[in-house]
């Protein structure tokens, strides 16, 4: 990680109302969706546009970070690894070729070799990261040159587990926060940020960037 990567963030920014063991909080399986159908469809459409789903030419290896029982691909990629907290939820993810139980707040390191994936996604979970820049560093490490990391989020969350800086800011600021994670992590190019069109009540925002090509 770049030295001083968190400089300028208030000391309270990454604190949480519930700073207890995340494994206990996520122990009960929650077989629910955290955004409505319109926002889910918008996530799937973005993945299709970025050619990181099963419609892409050639096999694509994708890492779904902080995932659950459903990954929001209309057509799953050739190989999908889902990393999350609840074994039962992960075991019910039909799109997953591989599941990994891992707490990124406890250990931001990713248990994969370098350049293992062609793309990574994080859907409606970036607001829970207490060490986001370390995680973004690790995502950069495990992506192949040119690989994209796509973060999508809405305006809903578990408020006791989201970091204080997220709860104290609005949608526009959330886009800037995630963009800043990419900038401070380093190793990323072509940062894009959009509000995506949806057919439901939930808004959807996306920020993504790429690893430099070899």
C-alpha cells in the first residue's frame, strides 16, 4: 500500500456502530436480495457491457468479492469465484464454480495467486470495508493486466456495519469515496463513475477501473 494512503480521512471515518466480530453478524444465512429487481438488472447489464460475463468472447475468470447466494450476472462467466462470509449462502450460489469464506475486514489479503482473474466485482458491499485501500491493492494484485474491478452500490445497507464515513455522506459523495479508493490504492487506470439507469425504485451507482495493460 502507498504510504500515507489514508491521510486526510477523519479518524472516525472507518469506525462502525457495531465493531463486533463480523463473523457473528453474518452467521445467520440471509437468502434475500439487497437491491430491487430493477437495480439487479442494471448490474447485470453493466457486466455485459464491460464484457465480464458469460457473453464475453473467450473464457473469463471473475472474482465476486463480499458475495452471497446470488451473483448478479444475467449469464455467469466461464469461471466465477465467490468470496464471502456465510458458508450456507455461498453454497447456494449456483453461478459459482468456487466459493471461499474469508473476512476482508479481519484480513484484507486475498488468498489467490497474482494475476488469477480477468475481472473482479463488488456489489453493494464496498461500504462495509474498514481497510478498503488494502483490499483494492490486493484486487489489483490478483487481476491480470487489463483486468477491471467493478464496484456497484445503491442507497441501502446494514447501517450498524457500514463505515461511519459512508453513513454520513450522500450518493454523490459515495461515488467520490470509491473513486478515491482507486486513486489512493494506485495501480489503476481509466477510472469511470456512473449512475446507471434502472427500472425500479433503487438507484444504482457504479465505479470501476482497470489494471494497466502489460
